[in-house]
């Protein structure tokens, strides 16, 4: 099942927020070596997830732009119909 755009955006923003908190904690310099390593590992995992989400979004934009450049017109969705796209 595909994720909705809103849930992807919310998840990305949550991951980015947590990554920023990890960076702040590490910059304070108050963590033990062991905790610093754990925070670093978690930060790298979050950074990878954020990068993957951004790459997927970039690909979606490239596909849309390619469709437009190839003369495919984006069509408005008409919710009053049975799910077909209005011309």
C-alpha cells in the first residue's frame, strides 16, 4: 500500500526534527563516548532515511516535468465523476 503524501511529509519532518535534536545534543559535548556513538549511529540512519525520501520526491518531480516536456497535459481531477480525469 502506498503512503499518502501527507504521511510521507510528516514522517520526513519528524525524522529531520529528530536529526536536528541529535546534532544539538552532540554539539553540546556533554555525552559520553558510548552515547555519542549511539547518537551518531541513529543520526546516520535518520540522514539516510531523509535522503531516500528526498530522492524519491526528486524522481517524482522529474517524472512530472518529463511528462509536461513531452506534451502530456496535466488534467484536473473531477471528483463529481466516477474517478475519470476531466479533459
